C-alpha cells in the first residue's frame, strides 16, 4: 500500500510539472557584450514595451528617478577605468538610474547593483558619477526600451537610451591610447623578468633545454630584485642538471630570502 501511494504521488507530481504553462516575459532580459577600443563593456537590463501606452510623462514620470528599464537593476560593467560624460569612473559594475527630462536626462551610476528597481533608501554616497545626457525626439517610434553602444571609435562610443520617440545619449571614453602605448613599450623592450621566469619553469617541468632554463632564470633574477621563489626555481634547475652543490647553496639563499 505504501509503495502504491508513493508511486501515485510521484505520478501526480510529474503530470503537474509537465503541464506548467510558460508564457513570454513582459520585459525580456538582454545582455550585450561590446568591446570599445581595448575596454570590455557589458550591459544587462530588461526591456519593457510600449503596448499602446504613453511612456514619457505618463508611464515614466518626467524629472523623477526611474529604474531605467524594468525588474532588476539595469547594470553596466567596465573592464577598465573610463569616463562617462567627461567624468572619471573606476572599472567595475554599476546600476544605472535616470531622471528623464525634455531636453536632458540626469544619469546616475550607482555602486549598489543588487536592488529590484529603485533602492528603498537612496544613498548619495553610492553615486559614483552623475552626468547629463542630451535628449532629442526621433522621427520614428521604438516599441521596446533599448540601450545601445553606438558610434564606436578607438577611444569613445555613445551610450544611447531609446524608447517611444525619444533618444538620450552620452559619450563613453575609454583609455585605448594609454593601454596600447603600454603594450608597445613592453613588447619593444623585450621579454620581461616574468617571461624569463615562466620559460625557465616550462623547461624545468619538461626536463629539457636545462641550460637555457638556467640562463633564463638567471636573467629573470638579474632583471628584478632577488625573489625567493625565483631563486628556488634556480635551485631546482641546478639540481635537475646534477649541480647539487650549487643547488644546495642556491636553495639556502632562497630560504634566507623567504625568512626576510
């Protein structure tokens, strides 16, 4: 009898689970990943639609704080430090809030991204940047709320908020020039101490080209202050080469450095 009841309950649960009806989300989620210059930008937000409603001045109040989308926070993430509307903003993730106006929107980058809609208590200390985004009318209508990264260039892009017949946008600046110049200097200067260290470690693991491995680790040490881990790697290479007396002496030096 117990077996029959359990079997019946399992069957009923399976039928119930199978017959659940799925419908389209009212405000579908979207995730956009875009590289601007050398900076990775990720946008995550929900997209409500007009559905015959008047948006700005009705569904979305003018000059009042708006979640800039629907559901969970609209979130933007930068892999490097950037500028937004000419103001500096550190790399990381931010919730975007806005106060739509007829000629401009006030855009807020908020460090707390884990709200559902607007924060229950607004904290000015969490506003990493506040900027103005110019707003204009469009000759067409955008049914669904849309955020775009447009006009991509090496050092800038435009972040555009589009809904109904309104577009508001601001300029995003990225440090492409400084990143590329740093890469150029590193490459043109030749291998770094870390490159020599990694190459020596590879040959040590492979137990091959040990003469080169020893040469590489010595170059790594000479290019940087003596680090106990680099000196230890030299001792391991010497031991693998059968240079046991030198290996012991080098290992003792590594221990001294580690104690320091």
